[in-house]
């Protein structure tokens, strides 16, 4: 059996009882290590689970799936994913490969950013399409996520923005030279995400485009959801561009039409007087 097991969002103890029981009876246990991270390292997980973990980077999961699935038809193999197993499409591909190889599989779910983000005060059924914000480079500055945010906002829906993670990445030079030298890990912050969005807004304003999101739109920054030191900050996009929410992982929410109950809950995480100012600035986003 191949087990795909969600680890939740915080630390080692966030695994479900069902998930932990499965891990402990598996012959091999892989830890997916590139779509997300926990607040603790591999060693803490190994100590808590009582099993040695094999780190599975992007190359192994996407190009060496046969190694993960080896003998999974005769022994139990676990594939651990931070959050929920189906938070990334890569893991759907692993399931299809298992089915094609005649290997049975079982999914053990857990909390993910997709549902935990509701703790910020916004109602989950008022969210539209989730988008991913990537680190810009000198030659690559995509903006498609801004258009999706505007589309959601026009429909009155909130947008969860998942922020880029760079783990075990190579520079272009090292990649071209075939050198296995990797860049230090990078995790996009709420501040960096807000700054990129503001740059898009400023450029499009200069081109005379009608803006669906501006620097004064109401947004929510969240960091380390599920951990004891999770952080939630409510402010305008401009305000969040200068905020510091600490260590990773961060996510950003751009609000759509706000229900009065959502406004009351957002006040719990707003700076004193901030939300009242936001209502005056961006009142078109609030429902009557």
C-alpha cells in the first residue's frame, strides 16, 4: 500500500492518530520537502514518529517516482506532505502512477492553508480561485495572478495568495554547467508579495488601465498558521508592504466583498483604528 499522509501545518504533533499509526508500520517513509515546510526540521519528525525519513525533493518526486513506488505492492510505503496530500498537483500524479502500476493507495487527510486561512476571520465559502505569487527575476515578471485577483474581487470573492518557496534551487549558471550547487532556501514574505502587487498596480495605472485592486485595498497577511506563534495582520496592501510577520511560511489574502461579521472578526487582528480607516478608504468592498 502507498499511503499519502498529511502532516498539518504546525509541528510534529499535528499528524493525525491515523496518520501516525500508518507511518509507524511502513517500511519506507518519504518526506516531501519542496512545496511547503513545517516549523520543525526532519530530525524532530523522526524523533516523534520513531521512523527514519527519506527527503523527497522535486527531482525525486517528479522524475524518480518509480523509486518511491518500488515494492509498494508488497510492503507499506508512506509519502508525507506538509498540510494536506492534495495541496499540490504533483501528488495527484504520484497517485496516477501508483494506479497504473497496480499499487493500491490510501489518503490520510489533514489541515492545510486552504482551510486554516479561515482563522483570519474571512468565511471560506467567500473565497474564489487561489493564486500563486512567484519571485520575480530581472527577465521574468509575470502578472497573471493580479488579473485573477481582480476577477475574484469583481465577483465579490476573496483571494488566497500562496507565496513562492525556493528550496534546493540551482542558479542558471550552475544548472548549465551541471554543477549540483544549490542556492540558499528563500521564502516569499507578505511584504515582498505586497510590493510586487503594488508595482503591477503602479505600472497599469500609468497605462490608464482600470484597476480592480489598488494600494488601498483591504488585505490580510498570515504567517505560520497552525503554529503557536502564528501571526495575522490586517491592513491595506500599502501597509502590508512594510510589515514584518517574522519567519516563514507566509500567505496573503486580498479581500472581496466583506460581510459585517467578517469585518468584526478582522478587527481582532487589525492595528488600533486601522480597520475603521480601511472602511473609509475602500468602502466599496464592504457589503451593506
